[in-house]
C-alpha cells in the first residue's frame, strides 16, 4: 500500500491501517506523522521511507507497510505463537511499571530552538572508547527463537546492517560464538553471575575469546518477580547453550530449560558488591551494571570502578510499581555527575524519546521490546526497519529542536 497522494486517499489509507487490528489512535498518529513529513522537503540526513519498508511487506504480506514502531506490535502479534507473544509482552504483577515506562515519556514536553542551521546533524557518540553512529543499542533479550526461527542471528545481522551494537543475553537461544560469527557491529554480553564462580569465569573467557567488547552484569534480579501472565501462558523455552553443563542443587542436579522456572534455578540471591569486585578482577573487558535505579547505588557503582551503569527496571518484568526509568534517570545522572557513562532502557518508542533521555542525562539508550516485535513480524528485515525508523526519527527530533550534535542536547530542550 503506497502513501496517500491526496486527502481522499489519506482517509482511505488511515481506515485501512485502523482495520488491521491496532488502535485507531496509534494508527492515525503514525499516518499523520508520515503525511506531514511527505508534504514538505526533507534534509538529506533524514530521508528514507518506502524502500526499506518493502522487505517487511514481503515478509508480512500485502498491506503490511509499517511506518512507526507501534505498527510492528500488531504485525508481530499476528505472526507469533500466542505463548511467545505473552512471553515478550508480559510484565510483573499488574504490569503498572510496563505502562509507566511508556507514559512517562509521553508526559515530557520539548522546547525547540528555531533559525538554527540544521542542514547537517551529527548523531555520533563515543561509548566505552568506541564510536557509535547513533546513541541506540539493542538490549539483551533471552530466547529469541521464540519470536523467529533465526532468533539472535537475525537480530545480529540487522544490528550489523544498521551499525548498531547488540547485547547478547546469557539466556540466548544461540551460542555467543555463532552470533559473533555473523556480527558486523560491536557485541556486548549480558551476564547473570552464577553461584559457581568457576562456571562464570569459563563463560567470561568464552566471551572475551569471541571478541565481545563489554560485559553487562544484571544486578536487579537476585530472584524472579511475580510474572503472572507469563506463568499462565505456560511458556516453553528453547535450549539455552550458555547453560550447558550448569548444575543445580536438588532434583536431579540438572537444568530443565523448557520451563521458565529455569531463571530461578540459575540466579544468585547472594549476589553483592563483593561479586562485582571479583568480576572486575577477572574480566579483561569493561564491566557495566544493568538495573541501577537508586542514586545511592549509582554513586557506589561509580566509586567501584565499573565502566558504566544502565538505569533499568527490567522492562517492568521483575518488581511492579517501580518508577519509569526516565523518571529515575535525572537523579541517577546527577549523582554520577559524569564519572561514568549512564545508559537507560524501557519505554522508548520514538526518536523524541531518545532525545528526552539524552537531555535528562543518558549517554545512550537501549531498546528491547520494539526490536523483538520487529523480529517476530519479519525477522532480520523487521529488526532492521525498527532501528532505521528510530534513527530517522532521532535525526528529525534533533533538527526540529535545533540540536546539531548529541553534545548539544541538554536539559534546556525540556519544557519545564
């Protein structure tokens, strides 16, 4: 389906999108944005559109031409098995934090500057000593073969096609070596520290040997939360190659990865700052702590010598009624005061959200569910388009607020 060429075609086009299953508000919002952009000239830096939508349309069928991230959610739901959909979308408890993560960004207003030369917009950032084309990274997500047969391999190829760093999960359904073999962009590895330090050390050595650039240690999950919807769905997980050979106390001494109970079996409830010190002593690559929400923990992290922190509430999947990450970010960033990079994840659905996060103290952002929807909808092509959309929207947001480089994005862009 091609974009509208006049007002009558616009009405027909919007009606067709609404009938596809998503809410009218989401569809009309997306279409209105596209119509407005099509009606005026674009700077070279923010062009793009039909061409990169074609692979997704071929994968998802006629009429499936997503133009914003909300479109992918409906496409993914239509293609993914019901249990896989529940696994991706479910949160903890009543899923209040899941909603807050998105709603908090929607409440923040922007304050633009006009008559600024934005013919050239520079989106590059340097993170942990390496330059990235955009301040956008792919967050770790487990068991991606639940969403698409190619799983993490499709995600890694899309990351390479868009110049985006990817963080591979400890609980991935593809080995870290196989992902590294297809990767063309930097890879980081997410780590759940095991009570068996020998097992953890051996895994770290594999990560380093495969050329991964950083370790993201998840510190907000000593145990799993009340994931009621996930439990009701009775999700069966694919094999997890990084847990082969791991022994657990009780039962028959072995893991049973098909059940979501595997997470409780391998988490270390005794994890502490002592373990962070031990990890720093044995790791040859930078260590980033994922799941820091409290400014006091952020301060201690900076003093401990880690390379960075991620402000994260685990996508609302662990402890419900935690604040939105964008609400926690300013206090954390103020406490860190530039000593180490601060990242944030959760709730990012628009390029304007990335601008807001950087303005409030983040060095870069991680996206999770949006690229998983792209993966579920259209595999590699879907993930690629999700990233491309966010990259273009971020360029637009910078230009339309009068910011020509990432360093110029500060709290003055927020309408107080």
